[in-house]
C-alpha cells in the first residue's frame, strides 16, 4: 500500500516528531512508533504525530493501532485528505468497507483527478455489494488511469454482479490484455455465472476460447458429457488431464471413454492415475464404479475393498463392496462389509435390504424377516420395487416360521 506523509512542521517541543519522521524515512518503523507515542503523550492535540503514528503502524501491519491513530487524526483535523485516504484504504483491506465509503468519497471530492481514492472507493462499494456505485467509481478511476488492469477487472466484476453479463465480457477481456499474468483468464469467472444462470452454450463458448486452461477444459468436457456428447467431451478432458490430472477430471474422462465405447481406455486411465497416487482412496472408488458398470463385480468388490482399507470410515466403499459381493453370492464377506457400516452408525434402509437378502439366501429366516421389516419401516416409499419384493418375502417368511 502506498502511504501519504504530511510535511514536517518543525516547532519547539516537536523533537520526537522530528525523530519519528526521520525513522520513517529510514524505514525504522518500530523506532518511529516509539517517538510518535512520546510526542502525542506530550501533546494529545498534535495531529501531525497522530497521523504519522498511524502511518508507522500501518507500515508494519499493525492495522488496529493504525486505524485508531488515523481516527484520532481526523477528530483533531477533520477532512484531512491524507488521513482520509490512508484510513479508507486500511478499512477496505480489513473488511470494514462500509466505514471507508464516506472517507474515500470525501477524498475523491477533494482531489477528483487522483486515481487511488477513486479506485479504493470503487473497491469499498463492491465489497458492500453496491454494484451500481462501484461501476461508476471504477469508470472514474479508469478515466484517470485507463491502463489500470486492477480497476478494469473491478469494472468487469461490478457489471457482472449487476447481471450485465454481455457488457462485462469485453471488460474482463480488456483486463486480461492489460495484465495477462494476473487477469489473462479472469473472464472464466463470467463463464461460471453463465452456468449458474443455465446459459450453458454461452459458458461453453467461453471455455472453448481457453484451451490452455485446464479448469476451463474440464468444465467444457463435463458440460458436453451432461449434454450426452461423450465423444466430443474426450478432447477437452484429455487436455485437462494432461495439464493437471485430478481424481475429478480423470473420472470425467474415464466416463467419456466408457460412454464412447472405449472401456479399456477408461480403465487404463484410472490405473495410471492410481499408479501415480496409490494412496488416494477416491481413485479406487472411481475404478470400482467403472468395473461395476462393466459388470465385473468381483473385481469391483476387490477395488472397493482397497478404498475401504485406505479410508476405513468410508461408508460408500463398504456399501458398494457389499452390493458387489451379494451379486457374486459371497454372502459371508458381504455381511462382514455390512457389519462395518453398522459399526460406523451409518446404516440406511438400503443396508437393511441388502442384509435381509443375504440372510434370506442363507436360510436364516427369523433374522431375515427382521431385516426386511426394518427396511420397510425405514424406506417410506422411496424404493417401491424393493419394498414390493420385501413385502412378498415377509409374507412367505411369516408363513414358514408359523409352521415351526
């Protein structure tokens, strides 16, 4: 933060003020604080020393002390431009923008051709969600310095927050042109808003313009998947994975491969990702789902077990494992997996149903009946097919048990 000093007023009794000013020039801020504290102790009405006490505190990020000193300065010398500006900036930076607005507005009025008060006033309005006022203040700042990328970015955001999406887009682009390193892909913030507003085509068009940005290509690929275009999704997702592989984009690419009739490529991708990140439980969950979708149930069960070993509290891993084991009729191990879910206090109606099936298959009539009844009591009409099956089995089991 650039700070404004006051000219030194050398008078009798201001030795500490002079020493403090010298210390500030030499960037000995702690020493300066000591001198100015002594100066205000000797003369509490010395606004010069209060101001520079605030300045020295702000230089070493003692913001609460700086704020207090600047407030005292303005109480003694109302409307002092340098104090209003410095205090306004610190308040904005400390998320006290509402208090900063009147100070910065007065600073702008005093020096309408100065960039910083106009810019920070815009920042304060933006923080307070006064987007129309923020837009006007950013335009004022840009009228003073049209090459300010940070003000250009602020203008784009203020327009976006007003819902002026089309109008904001060229402003984002201009910010990126002014400072490619900082704002080169800032327009992608707008793409996220387009998605929120269900303007998917507009979002996709923006994402296509940034093939070098992994996150943009990932979103493009995911949106294409959502539109039922897995073959088109492959290229952007491959870019995303090649630039910055994550469990999320690897899974999305694997899904694109699977839905494009390339299951071997899907599995190979996940296996490579697991080789690079062997302790990432979510990768094993992804692999398990791929195998499950290929109806390779035993391999899927083994893979879900690998995920559960890495993260024993993962209820989904134990649940998926149990479901696969039921399909391959490994009932004893399925019960063990369901018991893990029970130990985690995470049983749902679905777990009761799986347990009932396993017990039923093992001719354990009474506990199977109890499990079916638990399922029906907890399902509440959410699983009509399974509820129909459970009711039929309850009738049969009740009859069989009544004969004993």
